[in-house]
């Protein structure tokens, strides 16, 4: 479940045996854990460790194409927060590039999560304290992978995660329960501009799996799981479309999302799209 890697530099070259261990564990659904890799904040950035930097509407502050969203900050302070998130994103991209064998990894959104996870109120579908796999209603992946790199930048609190059973075991239980696919829906959402491009059957299935597992109170309470605490000053990397996960507690995390094609993988057969195609007997993309 947790593969601890002795990495302390944001750039390679890394040892060949370490790289081999990293990619095989990651693709098999482990969380790569970097206890000795800390993302350091400059003194001038420490005031950003405050829930007040969020505008209070979205869960996270996001950075995409050089612009931050959902922050209460303006002017020079907004610029400095943008620079901190940008620096984190490029560190994460260097590490992913040098540690993993993938030739084409797209750097997507960067996020800063400045609000304590515990005690927040959400609808069940939006509550990431419930075990789930990542699938986003407005971003069809069409089988592409979601790889996410996290850093706990809190001064003293661990980030508490829960992870569940292997993807294939989970899919075998939940696939028979997901709702029937409505053939015209993805076309409609794409045409209306609700989604960025059209959802594939894969996207519909992943969204249904995401919702069905969150709504299953008995599975959430009694299903296979393991709790993990990521200490302050540590990082972790995970295929979040494959690993059942929940963020149970903690504040001040940074996250960088990457997307990549299944063909980049060393073992493409372990990708959710391949597992779901095998189990359902259908072509999903
Ligand atoms: Fe998630």
C-alpha cells in the first residue's frame, strides 16, 4: 500500500533500482511516500498558511495557465502565492520527469488546500473524507490517467489519509451496481459546454463508481482500508484514479496533477480503463 522511497532531492538523476521500484509500485496501486522530501516555504510565504487565503467558496485554491482562482488575496500577495504554487508545480514536474520512465506527462492543475479537512460540511458526493477514486464531472479523461503529487506543508499537523482495497477488487464489487449508461447524456453535456469535450463510457463508469462508493455507508465503515499519516515536511505520489483514497484530516497541503496516456505505462493492463474493459467485456473509449 505504501512504498517508502529515500528521495531527498527534487531533481535526479536517481538510482536505477529506485526508479524501477517507483514505477512498478506506483502502477500496482501503491502510494509512493517520500518521508525525506520537504517542500520548503520562504519566510515571506509562511503567512499563506492561513485558511483566510481561501475565498471560502471552493475547497482549494487552484493554479492553471499562470492564474490562481478561489483566493481572497489580491495584488502583490496574490502574485507571491502564485509564485509559490508555480515553484511547487515545477519541483513536482521535475521529480516526476526524472523518477518515472514516462515520455509524455502533461502538467495539469496545481492546488493549495489551506482549509482544515476535519469539521467541514459537504454533500456526500463532494465529501473527500469518504473513500473514492478520482473522476471529475467536467473533465472527461477518456481513459487517460490521473497522477497526483502531494506535499504536506503544515508546520506541525500530519495529513491523515485512508486508502482502500486494490482497484480490481473494488471494481468487481461495484461494477454490477452502477447505473445504466444514458447514451445521449455525454453528447448533450459536451454540446452544452458543461464538459470539456465529450465523456466516454469510461468517464461515465468512473463517475458512477465514484458516487456509488461514496454513498455506500456500510462499505465506508466496514470495507477494507488502511489509515496513513503523512508527517509535516513529507510528500507522496499516487494514481488517484486507481487508488481508493480519502483525506480524513490535516491542513495546508499542496498538490500537482498530471495526466498521461495509458500507452505510457509500463504495465498498461493495470490501468482502470483496461481493468474495467476486461471486467465488463465492453470497449469503453
Ligand atoms: Fe480524491
